[in-house]
């Protein structure tokens, strides 16, 4: 057989293998995606009957009940994770078609100052609090970044930079995870109690709640204007992960006497989906999309958020949270409460 024919056969074989792997990857995700889809449909239906509770809260509660009383077989794991990581980003991009840059710019430069102040104060305060409660190793750094910037995403991103052990990463994620769920339940109630406007609540949710999924759910549970504002503020806050990761890498490198093993690339840290969100906003800003299209993208996005909330609930394992211990949970609780108060105070001063 000639070299040319051999190369053709090899190329054909590689394509078949890649095609098979791609099919298996989709097949593995289907059970989990189907599960959260069913929970989303159920939550959407129950949300109409119990509007005071809200669809997002119902989706989380159903997920929690399924996880802790029925259990979630491993066959669903990949699809649940896919929903939380990928479909959430798709939902945010779709929400961008309902926004315009004129509405975003109305938030003013104060929004950027608000985010930067809250992130810096959140990191410093939570780190000191973690040290005060004698959390050891890399856990104080991971918990403070997760609390101040973007929850589990910040923890997973910074873990390799500080060379955190796998158990330290899991420990930090479990420490703040419970408070993401509580935020979706409690923040809209507090917003109603304090008679907040949609913009004020959106600002508060965007800078005080940890994970993007919980921010979006809490925002839209309150009102559509609150949801739109919370998305924009949270994405600005998420972008803070880039300079923080770079500064952390430089510090670790300097501490290691010039070692390059901890340095990171901006491309690996930058949340690319934000560019797609910006593009979606640009499309609506330039062309002013028809109300029917915006209604469609908005409806799909909000249902995807219900699926994401179901994934959050399905990932809430009370046994794992309890094994973290009392001290880190107290740190998470105190940090969440005090950061909520601090950020709301800053909002009142700036707006």
C-alpha cells in the first residue's frame, strides 16, 4: 500500500473515531439534560400556581429534594454539569438580545466603581475572616475569591495557580455553595421587604451573590428590570477574574522566586461567552429587533435558567456540605451577610 493510500486510510479512521467520540459525548449528556428539562417544565407549571414562591426557587427545591431523598445516579452527572456550565452561558447570551448599550450605559461609571470596590473589599474581608477562623492552606484564598468574584468559577480558575489540592478546591466550593442556594431564596424576599426598585435590586444581586446562576435567578425572580441589571453587573464582576488571576499568578511566581509554573494566559481566564453576550447586545442596539424575536429569546433564556437552577439543586448534597464542618460554613455565612450589608450601603451612597 502506498504512503498516500495509507494516509487516506489513517485520516478516514481518525474522522470515524472523532465522530464516534462526539456521538458518545452527546449521548452521555442526554439523560442529565432530559432530567433538568423535566424539572424545568414542572417548575414552570408550579410557578404559575405559586407566583409568590417563583419558578426558580421551585426548580432549586425540586432538585434538592431529588438529590437528597431519591439520589442522582452517575448516568445523569454529565448532563447536569453541562447544563450548569454551558446552557447557563447560552441563556445569558440570549438575554443580551433584549438589551441595548444605551440601557447599559444608563448604569453609569458608578457601576464599575461599585463592582471594583465590592470585589476588592470582598476578597480582603473574607480572607481575613477565614484566617480569623483558622482555615488553613489555600482555603482562605479560594473562599475569598469565590465569595468576591464568581463563586465556583473563580475557585476552579485560581486553584491551579496556587497549586491547591483537590480536596481544598472541593472544600472551598462546598463552603460557598449553600449560600448560592440561600441567596436565590432570600434576596428577592429582602428586596420586597425593603421596597427596592428593580435597578437597585439588580445592582445588589449582581455584586453580592456569588455564582452567576444564582445572580440571574434571583434577579429575574424579583423583576425583569432587576434581572437585566443583575446580568450586566455580574458580567462586569466576572471580568474582574482576569486581572485578579494575573495578579495572583505574578505574586505566586515572585514568591516562588521567578518560577513560571504558576503563570496564566489571559485566554485561559477570560470568559469568552461575554463577547457573545456583547455581540447580542450590539445586534439589538444597531437593528432594534422586533418584539416577537426578543420575546422568543427571552422566553428560551428564562426556561434555560430554570434548567440551570434545577442543576444547582441536583448538585446540593447536604451530606457533603455538612462534612465541610462548622467553621467554614460560619465564615461563608458571616461573609455573605456582611458583604450584603456593605454592598447595599455602597449602592445607597452612589445612587
